[in-house]
C-alpha cells in the first residue's frame, strides 16, 4: 500500500506480519517477541549490527513491536533512502535464517530477560497486565499469556525453533507492506516488485489457535497481590467486543466518557467529587485486540488514608452509573471531540499513517476501511453506550485485580 | 537466490527546509508561528519565564503545584465546567515546568484553536486558586511524587543532581521532592503566579496559518498582562572534580541496578554544542553506540544504555543511564567506564562519526513532521535566542563536523576520572562487590 504525502521529505516503510503471541504454543511463550529482536541482528546480505547502522546512519528512526495479534517493523527515513529501507526489509524477510547464530540468540535472550525485568518486574504494579490477561482469558486461550513470555520458556528457546518460526510465518503472503510519505505509488510498486517480488510464498501457514469466546465472562474473578507498591491500586477489567466491531466502537466512546480526561466520570466523581482516588492515576481505556473480545481496563489508585474497599465501591458505582444514569449530550460530545483530536494526531506522522493502514489491511482485509473508524465513533449514540455498558460491564463478568502495599494486608 | 544482493544507493535528496516563520506583536507579547499547510491539527505553547529556578529554597515544586492548580477553576467557571469546555473542543492542556521556563501546550483542530487558546489563557492568567484547592493539589502532588519515587530512577536522579550541583536550587530535583512539596504554602503558589504568570511571555504556534488569525491568538494570550521579560541570568560557575565517587541508593529486592553516571558540563550556549552532541551520539546516543553495542548487544547486561549531554541555559551535565541485571552490576560499570575512558582518550573514528552525523541531521526531518514537534522546535529557538535559520544551519554543522573536532570535544568534555556513579539497587547484594571493585569511595545516599 502506498499513501503519498509530500509535506515532509521523509518516508515510512512499515511491515505488519500476521503473527503475534497468540500463535505461540504452550512452552513457547515470548517467542514471537524474542524473534522480533533477532530480526535486527543481520540477514544474508546484512551483517550483525549493520541493520541499525544503515538505518540510523542514514538519518532514520526505526523500531518494531510485538503484541498478541501481530508483529510490526517500521523505519522512517529521509526519502532518498526509501530503496535502502525496502532492501533491508526484503533481506530479513527472505534471508534471515542463514544468518541466525546461537551466539545472537543467547545475547538477545539476555536482552529480552532484561526487558522483562525493566518493564514488568522491577516497577511497582509492573506485572498488572500479565496478571489481567490470565484472569481475563481462560487457560489455553491465545490471549491468556503475555507477549513478553515467561523466563522459563525464554531460557528453553532453541535456535531450531526460531529458524522454523521464520520459515513458517515470515513470508510475503503473511505480510502487508505499507509506504507512507514522500514517495509515489508507481515508484514504490516497482521497488517492491524488485526486492520482494521473487520471494516465495509459504503454503499452508497454520492459523492461530482458535480464539473464539462468546463475549464477556460468566463468573467474576478476583486476585489480590501484596507487593512493594506505594499505594493500594485497583484494576477492574472486562472482556468486551473485538476491535473493529460496532460494539467495540461503543466501548471506545464509553472508555473516553468514563475515564479519559478531567471531564470524565471517574475523574469528576472519584478524583474530584469524593476525592478518594489520586488524580494522576485514574482512567479507563480499551486494549485494541482484534481476535477475541478485547479488554476494557479501569484503574484507580487510593489517596492516602483511603480504604481500598471504599475505592472499589466507588469504582463500581461509577461503572454502574453508565447503565443507570444515561450519558448526557455534553459527555458524548466531549468524548467525540477528544477522540477526533486523538485520531488526527495518530495520523499526523507518516509512521502513524503507515501503521494504521497496515493494521486495517491486515485485520480487515481492506485498508480503505480505515476511513470508517472515526465516522463510526462519531455515530455512537448515548443509547449505544448504555447498551455496551449493560452488555459488557456486569459485575458478574468482572476481573478485579487489587495491589496492596506490603504490611497492609 | 531470490534476494537482491547489492545494497541500493541513495536517491536524490530534497533540500532541507524549516517551515516559514511569521511574527506578530500584539498586546505586549509576541506570537511566533510556523506555517504547516494542510495540517488538520494545530499546536500552541504559551511559554513564560517562570521556570523552577525561580522557586525559593525548601519550597522546590511550587511551580509544579501551580501548574497543576491552573485547571481547578478560573474566575469565570468552576473546574468541572472548565474541563467540559476545554475537552469539548477536543483539547487538553499540558502544563510543564523546566529549569528555564513554564509552558502550557495544547493542540486542537485548526478551527477550534482560538477558542482553545482563550481557555488556556483563562486558566493561566485568571485561575481561581482557592486555598482549599491549592492545598489539595499540593497534597496530591506529594502523593504523586511518592508514587514516582517508588519507581527505580527518581531517587538515583536526585542523588546525582545533589552530588553534582550541591546546595541551592540546582542541586534539588526539578519538581522538588515529597518533603519540599509538602512545605509549599498557598501564599507561595499565589506569589509565584503573581510574579511570573502575568507577564506576556511568548505564544508559539504551528499549523496551517492560512486559517489561523495570529493577532487574535495573541490578543487572547496576552490580554490583561503586565510587566517585562526577566533578564536572563548567566551560566553557573563550575569545575570538574578530580576523583570518582560511588553513591549507593538502597532498593531492597531490586532485580536490576539503576545506573546514573555523570559530571558537570557546559551550558547550552557552548560553541562546542555540535561536536559534543556528536561525541555523545558515538558514545551512547545511537543504537550502534559504543555503550549500547558493548553492554547490550555483546554482553546482554541491559535492555538499553544511553549517554548524553543535557544542556539548559545555566548549566549542563553529562550522564550515562541504564538498568542492568543485579548480578552484573560491577562488570557493567567497569565496561561502561572503559568506553568513556576510551572515547575521552582516543576520540571517535570516521565510520562512527559518519553514522552520528547523518543520524542527527536526518532526525531534523524525521522527527519534525507534526505541529507538536515544530512548536517544540520553536520553543528551543526562543529559549536559547537562536536565529530563524537555526535548524538548516545546525544540519549543515552536523554534516560538516570532522573527526578532529568531535574527538577534541570528547577529550575536553568527558571526565571519566571526575564521575559520580550513582547505583540504585539491592545494597545487600551489590555493596561488597562495589567496594572491592575500587572504582571510587562508596558512600550511602541520604535519600
């Protein structure tokens, strides 16, 4: 896909591979993400460390991310280096395996273990997402385990597994290539044909394990963690609808009304109002997962001296109010205005635009569907929000994760 | 083979340009605007000379408490009505405090920018600042700082700052600490507002100026203001220490050690800005930097390690920052010192500098696509008195810097023997090894 925009002399090359941690079998958690690291360590015509050096050494910014759904790779370059970026991406799509070594795997395994320590283990509340996934999705479900994986599985990762992983999933027929910015479509299509055109598709790529779930949970789940945290904190979470559905559009608007900004219900009623929650740490947001009902996460941290039970009761009341007190026109228009700004901000860089197009092409089969998202948010009614709340936010489908400071249990 | 073996060459580069700037003087203040045709969103920053440096001793954090109090209601409406009015435009304020300035940023769809700036000015110029609200915001800020200080990093940062800058405002954390914020009074906040937030300041705008009335924005931002800009103070005096010291910040049970290695360095106006930036890029700025290569890509001790110079109007400091696995704390420090030593003694190579030059130059395009990024670039011009053609000229200076210049800057501005090494980690596990490593005297942080 090409999205031409000549306003800055920069171009983004973005690849969405339709493989994420949802594809990982038991015993191989964290492999999709560790593999993402290996993609920066050289390929047939690119020596170890050369990938980074060629991108940054030509003025570019680059990164990659892995989530439950997919893995994306992207670099934004001064536009005279478009061809270089495409060559680098083709070389690691078609020629990674011969360059993979045990030494590289061992090194990146340690890097990823340090990433796990830095992001999840060494920070207060850092493991909340890991715990929420296990409570939200049943054992064996592709979203049950977190993308970062377990230390045990990472330690057991073998080189052959990664070679097979690449051969299975890193194929042109499992990838969407998007170029946005200072380049025309004829030029990009010709270059794409030159560098990717001869790469062989892989037949019979296995689908991810079944992720069907019939909506919200039927029974509540609860976990209380006593840890080195500075204040009690609660996460409430519900499975809602998959990203990309009308139901999830209503949840997106709902999350903004409920917990985005100082004008949101949570802020107005618990940070202001009752003053039982810390104003800097209250909010709600959806996690945009597309292959099963996606989570809505609602969180608040107790102010000094506030009992955690009082905070939970306050949260439950505000969540229940979405059904019992209809959303006002003012709340609805506030949420839509914030979503509109956020939408345009997300598309204001060539990187943001390329990634969004890649997402819609990968997940919905047609990049043009990107044009529907904002209008669909803007079409959500107060009734839609109430209906979404009544369907997804019932107490009996709720996950409640509570952190208590050590010595206060 | 189905892959193309030959690495492609470079296409034709478009000439580098920075957006056209326009200036309007109105109501005692100046609007400086960058024209970005076709952008749907516009960004603005009202920049005031009201930085943390103006705070009184023992009341560090006053400006931050004020910044967080601005939206607790204005003379015209209460906090709930204010939030609905502003967020109803799709805008949110981002007030921030740094050493040299106090900024309130916002972005909004172009047709709503004027209304959003009017509301921002209402909060900045005429906040209600009821005593009870200010005290509540202050107490919340104390709690928020405690939350923040429970993370690895802030205590190490405060320890390094105190050691490098000593007593006085610059030796204390930018946003204060839980004790100093708890000491802030309502009168401190009101006085800070009266002294510093009623002067006109500068309004920076980036967006499609064909649809934006700059004079109207200026009238909204500067209406009712009085006073002059405060004359800039000169750089702080400083010298390099002649010995190393290690300061241990205990974080029991920590699975990583947080490293903050630093020393003083020149302020932003230094004529060596370009070569020392490039030297730091080679040492610890780029992914392929010496530090990241050795400590992450060869040794696997960390998820990432960075080295950089931070430069404000009155001071500068060199710092290396990383989180390393607890068990390899000392080897990681020893390797890090080795790379700093080597860079100071032997300088950089042409291959390394080529990457640093092109990266820094390219980033001036790649990281400046949005109204938010451009308005941030304008703030740098204003804060440091730089000319309108600064960015094109900076790009040229990066591209023309020589190995000799950058190596000379590394030799002059890296001081491995005068470093303070702050290590925040599980003292029970790492102390003995740190002492035995004989890097410098090991002290315990008073924090």
